[in-house]
């Protein structure tokens, strides 16, 4: 499948920030049968992230307050080069998190110079202060995509669920982004009632896994209904098996990313999803490409 | 098989599968002082069933979580051995029965030992030996600490049928010297070893076991900074190796650790 100008075969990747924080993690994702790897989000400056506990299992999913722990812009080249040196052969999607459109531009150039196949602009992390302070995300999407496109490689935009989602997808379409990645974690928190204290080290965090799947499927369905084939969609949120992946494809996604399930179920879930999608497509007698958005067309 | 049966088989897979790692709270049932260390018996909200040397993230609500080897302690129970060195471990050591703490686990993989494998545990990793003893593994064990009082207190926690040799740097133990000295001198002789301890100890053991020709059958329990303990964040890479501690470890084949240990 060609997704956002990148060949992703099978159409299953890890979600940013899960397992592939280093080249070693990326190789595990490749070994598990993914069609591309997505790096942890790189910011301009190094970030230590929040204190532990920063990931708490919850209802078959996770709540995390990692807070974009990463080595900063300098780590991008090291990551991509080490991945290639160790024999990694998949397309590599470098996730970047700028505080401003200019920072997105700078990070996109670093990713391009390092040999990335695409950049994924993380516009939606609930665990950092700057995204919360953005008043008009759509216009920031527009400017950031424009800045990142100057680097020359495909630009994917990762958005979070919210009232303005379709406006933000439209901004991505209008500014010529190659794909939107829907959705990031949902803002969440857990309280221990005996201690009467927040459970997470970062106090609040982001919910992922099966509890958010119906919301993510709806986001993909909405975006496909509104924009059809004018932009590729990558579905992410609670994919923990092939049925969930098939739901996203039928709703309009060309590929899926898997986050929480890599920890909750294990890395093998990637191969299970890839194989399951293939048998599903055989069983229903249509290639996956034809199934993208099929729910809107009322197949069969 | 009919198409319908095949379809049913495909869809039959349980929709929500059992999580590998759980988040639970627990109540402290008992605290014992073991030669200056604190053994906490915890009644957990749901069973964790750890297999050694799996670990968990443990914390007092509101404080930072720290990784701790989980000692199996029967249904719905685990134990941890706390060395009070930082704020969380001091708070854990000060806990009394009836107090609540939080756990995430079990993290990493269990490693079933082939009979006859010697478990050599030193420093704060002596818990690994206790976890194996609690799971029914009979040894042989080598428990190495700096002070004899600690080793002798720990010795009493093993079932009397276990073969346990103690090594310390002052008198009173079975062997006078470090864990590495003890292996070199043959205080525990085996065809395979599981070594748990600080990095210099692992480095020393690596060299001795290589000379002995038993590197290929041996493992080390590695300690690196653990941020989430769930296998999600991927931030626990063991430097110089392709391993993530919470996914592949904490026990790793010694032969793969040369670069990490800095031995050529
Ligand atoms: C531990 C953890 C770390 C994450 N870090 C990032 C990140 O660095 N950048 C990002 O865009 N999304 C990050 N996410 C969000 C995931 O990429 C994904 O959008 C979300 O978890 C929903 O997918 P899932 O339900 O399959 O987990 C993280 C999620 C988790 C669980
Ligand atoms: S600390 Fe090991 S995966 Fe997060």
C-alpha cells in the first residue's frame, strides 16, 4: 500500500513513542513484521520526560505521561544511521515535535538530512505544555506543514481528537500534507482513592488502547467522509488485532499504527494483524486497496 | 473446513486479551528487617504471578516508582526486598502493615533455569536469588554481600533444603571475598550460571566464566534505568546490545553482553 507517498507493506506500523525509542526498538518492530517504523517524537532540545510511573496499564490499554522523553534534534541522525547500520531496511518515519512552525521546519530538515523516508508532525501530544497553549491549531498545522514541506520528504500530520479535528485535517489537506495520522492519545488521569493522589508521575496523561478505539474509528470515518481520497489517512488508537485494523481500513484508513497493544499484547500482534488483514481480504474477495473507506460505499 | 467454520475460527479469538502487565494496588501485610534490608509482604488487589527474575515498578502513592524484583509469595501476594537508599525506598522501608502501595508488573520475561544452574547474586540484586528460592528452585546459590550480617540474615530466608553459600568481605561467611573471587575459587561449581549484581561484578564474572568455558550457558540479570517498566516506552535499551530491558530482560545471555560490560 502506498500511504502518504511511502510504500508501507504490510500496512501496519508501530505508533510513535511506543517501543521504537531507539534503533534497537525499531529493529524489534521490523522483526515483528511491520511495513514501516515510526520513531519516538524528537524535539529541538533534549527532554527527560516525567517521573515514573509514566505508563499505567488501564482497561486493556495504557495511560501514559512519558512527556516526549527524547535526546533532541541531534539524536535523529544517530537513530537513523544506527538503524541502517544494524541492517534495518524498512521505510523510517521520523516523528517530530516543534513548539513553532519554524521548529517543525528545522526538525524536518534534520530528518531529511539523516535519510528519513517521511516526517510525522506530532501536533497533538497531551503531555507537553505547548500544544495545550495553541489556540488555533489549524493555522499552526498549515504553517508547520508548509515549513516541513520545504525539506522535500513526505509530510504526515498527527492530530488529536477534538472539536476542531476536521478543521485541522482541512488545514493539512490545503497545505499539501501527504497524510494525516488519526489519533493521538486522549487527555486522561487516574486517581488512587485510598491515597487520594494522582497515580501518574506526570499527574495527567494520555489514554490509549481499546478504550479509545471507537473514538479513533469515528475520527477516521469523519475525515474520510469529508475529504475522501484528497489525503491519505493512517488510523491509530486501540488497534489490538486484525478486526480492529480492518475497522480502520473500512472507515477510510490506508494503514494502521499500533501503540499500546505492543506492550499489552506483545510485539507479535503486528504479524497477527498483517496476516489477519490478508486473510480477511481473501475471505471477502477484495484487495485491501478496495476496502479502504468501503463502509462509506456500502460494500458488498 | 467450511468457509463459515473458518470465518468463525477467525473471529473467535477473544476480543480483549489478557494484559501481560497489570497495574494493581496492594496492602502491606508484613515488614521484616533482614540485616538492615526490609522484606515487605504485599497482598495485591489482583494476582501478579511473577516468574523470576521478573520485576515490577513499585511506589508509595505520590512518589516516584522504582523497579524491584518481585518475589513470588503465594496467591495474590508478592514480596519485595527494599534497601533504603533513595526517597521511595526509604518511604517503602518505613511502611507498616495496613499501608497501601502501588505496583505495575510483572515486567520483563521469566527465565526458567536448567537444573544445576548456579544463581550468583550480589549487592542489591540478592533479591533475584530469593525470588528463585521462593519459586521452588533449589540452587545452588551464592549470596554475596559486603557485610556478613546481611548475608547471614538473607541466608535464613532460604528454605533449609536449598544449597546456599555465602560470601562476604568480612569474616563470618562461608567464603571470604567477593562474588567473583568465590566463583573463581570454585565456591559454587556449575555448568551454567545466572549472575545478578552490579555491573563491575557482572564484568568480573564474565571474564571468569569465559575462562571456565561456561559463558554460552550463562545469563546475567542486568540493571539499567527503567522509566515505565511496561515495555511501552522503549527507553530501557541495554547499551551495546539489541535488547530492551523490559521486553527481553532482565536476564540476558552473557555472551551478548561483552560490549555492554566493556570486555573484549
Ligand atoms: C508510552 C506511549 C508513548 C507515546 N509517545 C508518543 C510520541 O512520542 N509521539 C506521538 O506522536 N505519540 C505518542 N504516543 C501516542 C501513540 O503514538 C498513539 O497515537 C496512541 O497511543 C494511540 O494508539 P494506541 O491506542 O494503539 O496506543 C505515545 C503513546 C504511548 C502509549
Ligand atoms: S522502561 Fe522499558 S519499555 Fe519503558
